[in-house]
C-alpha cells in the first residue's frame, strides 16, 4: 500500500472517531440536563395533613348556655313533705323552716298531744324538723361535724328532710319540759361545711 493510501485511511479513521465522540458527548449532555427523565415531585410536608380541620378556638364556646351556672340541685334524698291527719284531741302548732331559722307560731304549748304542721320556706335547701328534749340552751348543744350529736341528747322524734315549698307534719305526745326545735342537716357547699344548726336553725321551746 502506498503512502498516499495510508494517509487517507488514517484520516478517515480519525474522522470516524471524532464523530463517535461528538455523539457520545451529546447523549451525556442530554442525560445531565434531565430532559429525558420525568420531573421529580417534591415530597409533601410530612407534618401537613390536608384532611385535618383547623382546631377550633379553645376559648370559643359554641353553646353559650353550656357555660351558664346550673341551678342548685335539690337534695337527692329529700322529697316533698307529707301531711298526716290531725287527731281531734291534738293541739296544732305551726312551724316555719327557712334559711336560717326555725320559727314556731308560739314558744310554748300545753302538755299533751301536739300536732306540728311544718312548712319549709327554703328558699333553696331541704330542711328537717327535729324535736330534742333537753335542759341545755340551744347554743350549748353538743355539735360534732356540724350536727348536734344525737347519741348524747334525747331525740324525741323528727321529720326527715323535705324540699322547699312543701309541708310536712308530725304528731307527738309531749310531757312538760324544755325542748329545742332544730334542723340537723350538715352538708358540703362549694368545698365548705354548711351546718344548718350552727347557721341558726335552732330555737328553744317549752311544753307546760
């Protein structure tokens, strides 16, 4: 082979290699700019919740009546007062219970059958009516945890707690002597002990 053909063949090979290099370079460039790949989607905020609703205003009150102070509930153990018929030979004595008093129509009565007709005027609390025979003054009665200690005084009888705006009765045959009429309820009110007898629901009463 002559020198001329050798030179021409070498030039042709160089051109082929040059063309191949250009093609490879273009392909690499296309890969680098990402035009041949799908566009990546950014990951959503892991803390975001598109389905979550905004928290309501913690200070907002959707029901204005819900925040209103409820009416005081009556004593669940108390009911309406019950009135029994009076015996023909009994003397009637009307008594009013209210916060914080026991008010008999008279401070004394003749010995014998006494028909106590007791009205609870409340206005809020249930009250009971207790008859105690004692020589002690009302202020000197022994009190434990807001109640007269019924183990050391002579409890004649009583009307169990009954609701305001109702009437109850009890008939007793009482001998002459000194008595105290009282309400012996003590209960928790707003974290404090409310003693009806210590608040004033006690009064001296004489049977002659």
